[in-house]
C-alpha cells in the first residue's frame, strides 16, 4: 500500500497525568486542616489519570450494563450484569472511602477529603459515581431509624466492595440506592402513588411502580411510599434476611443520553418487605438529608467535568499548530482557555467550601449548616447548569478531533446535563432556595457573613453583594418571587464564588472573574473576557504541572 502521508500536527495521547494536580483542590485541604488527606488525594488522582484506568473507563462506557430478568428455566432473577471494568472502578472508589466512609471517620476534614477524592476520581469515569454518591448520602437519612442504622451503617461505611445478591447483613460491605421518582410526579414526590401497608410485625409491604431508580443492583434502597399517615420513608433490601429475593422486579433499563456505564431502571414493587425510617408521614423530611448530600456530589461532579474538559483543551491546544504557531499561544484561544479555567476554578472552590461546611455542621456548627443549605441550592442550580456550556466550549477547542468518540469529549458532553437534572432540575433547585429562605430567613445572615468576609477587596464584588440584597427585597409577592428565583440563585452563586476567589485564589483569577461575571465586562460565550486580564497567570495556574511525556 502506498504511503500517502505521515501524521503530523496532532497532540500525543493524554495519559500519565494526575486529576488532583490542581492548586484550588490541594489548597482547600490545607486551608481547612485536612492536609492529612493530601497524599491520598494525590495518589488517587495519579491513578485516575493512568492509562489503565482510562481504559477501564472506556470499557465501562462502551459495554453498558445488561438486564437479565429471567434465567434459562424461566425463573425470575432480576440481575444486572456489568463489564469487569465497572467492578474495578467501584472497588477503588469503595476502598478509597468515596462512599459512606466519612461518617465513620472522626478525623477533621473527613468529608472534605472524601469530596476531593470524589472530584479527582470521578474525572476518570463519572457513571459509577452515582451508586457511590447515594451510599454516601444514605447514612444521615438512615439515622432517623437508630435501630436500623446500628445494623446497616457499619456495612455502608465499610471499605469493602462486595457485589452480589445476598442478604445484606451477611455481606462485608453494602451499596445503597434511592427510589423516589414516579412517572406521574417526577420531582413532585408528594404525588407518589406507591402504597405501603403494615404487616403487623414492624415491617410494611410495598406495592407500586418507580419510574427512575438508578443503580438497581444496590443492596438496599431508601424508598418513598404512601401510608395512612402520608408519604413515608422506608429501608428496602434486594434480598431478605432469610436469603430469599424481595418483591422488587426490574422492568427495564433506561436508554439514556449519557451516564451509560451506570444502570438506571424502572422497577416494580410487588409486596416488597420494607422497614420504616423516620416518622410516618414525614418521608420527605427524612429523605431530604439524602437529597442534600447527593446535591453536594452533583456540584462536585460538575466541577470535576469542567476540570476534565479544561485539561483536554489545554493539552490539545498546547500541541496543535495553526497559522504558524501553537493554538494556546494565539490571543483569542488564550482568552477562551482562560475563561474556561476561571469557570472551572470557581466551581471547584465552591464545591470544596460546601464540603467543608458538611464537616463543620456535623461538628455542631449551626451557621455552617445554614450556609450548606443555601450554598447547595444555589450551587446545584448554577454550577451544574454551567457544566453543559463548559463541556461544549471545551469540546470546540479540539475542533473535529473533539467530536469523535475516541477523544473522550463526547462522553464528557453527554454526561454534563445529567447533574443539572439529577436531584432536581433548575427550577426545583431555584424554588428550593426560596423554600430555604422562607423556612430559615436567618440563614441569610450566614450567607452574607461568608461573602462580606471579602468586603473591600474588589469593588465589583461589593456592588454585586449589594445587588443581591436589593433582589431579596422583591420576594414579598410569591408569584414575583418565583419569577425571580432563577436570577436570584444565579446571582447568589456568582457572589459566593467571587468571594471565595477573592479570598483564596490567584489575584489574576479573582480579578478576571469579578470583571466578567460580576462587573458586566463579559459577553454571552466563553472567550469574551475584557482586555487587560492577566491571561498568562490564569493559564499558568490552570495548566497541570506533573505529567509524563504524553501529558499536557
């Protein structure tokens, strides 16, 4: 065969890097007294960037889970088969404590270290982060039933991935899921029709259809069902204590836009045995802690996706030449890359701050608990919504190379919208902000204490804080408040990010953020930063420092 050309002007494979090689991430650990976890985070980040794990991530995506409803004899089995790569990824995640381990760890900053690990590891393959996140979030909700928590919490926090359908209390480690959404209600879980009837022995029998239950291979689920008292939370195992299968049938797996390595399903409860968790009729209140914890991981996951996309863009543009020089040396591309870097760091800082608030609130700090509540609402709304826009722009930096599956960018792009939908889409998150303000108006004092800690450092930030105060004055009318909810959530998120950047980031990053996001010197797309921004300093901070010859 005649050789017609040699391949030139292509970036080498991006491998051998560390997903933890990021100043904002490591600085947060040191700042919050969690430097004890820095080595663990760094080692996990290096593993996430290895060629082996990148291959596992690809296989988990390209060979998605398969549902087996019956065996060859016609017996119902309701099992989900995964590629071995999935189990490898899950094993690392559990052994590294990315699931519920922090709830059994008394070290200062345990939740922050876990968040940093989740951020670093999910950049490799985000799909398996779903069951990991739900297991993390299940513990605080389960504690509403102390007797059940005493039995199950040690197994949920154990660092052993023990896959397989067996009685939960006979296993060495457990994975938990959440079963709320129904086809007639979606986010309106109070419209659920699944019924729970007391069996007379302390258990209930649950019957109904759940429209979207992710990770159906989990060992136990926190499920919502209607009782005579109202909507109630239950603990429901896949396998009963005597080893028989519970009345939980997998009807089908969802064919999703992204998140394809993770199984999401429709399930049917047919007299399934379950134990009540929390007060009867107060199911939403009981499970809200689980929702809030998974919202934290939505913020972290979106921030991780931004960092992964930015890394790809920085790597490609450093090696690709056009019009006589590398792309990342050309002014307009530098502006785009810097803009992506600013967005990425702002998201990371916010995610780390909210994780630190979890640690402090668990230690009894009421103000930190209030900040976490508001911060999760605005962070879930804004950071997760920005993830899709960021992924699209990062992909465009690679041009046609980014549009092909082998680049990994399409997988990143497909995954991005999920975290804006999971645990409440944009409207739900914005309305949750209004609900939090209505129920806990004093939480605003905590929010303003946080953002005014940077008062006087940047006039644009100060003006934006004043602007939020004025917006809050327009919430008296309920209809008007709903119309303002998205604008308020966005502005509060930007102000919180701006304050964190001013206090903790490089001055060039903070200045560019405040000028563009708060000062109005910005267009409607990335790459429209004002002139005068110190692009060199922004890009130098964002660019990975420790890679091999194939790195960026």
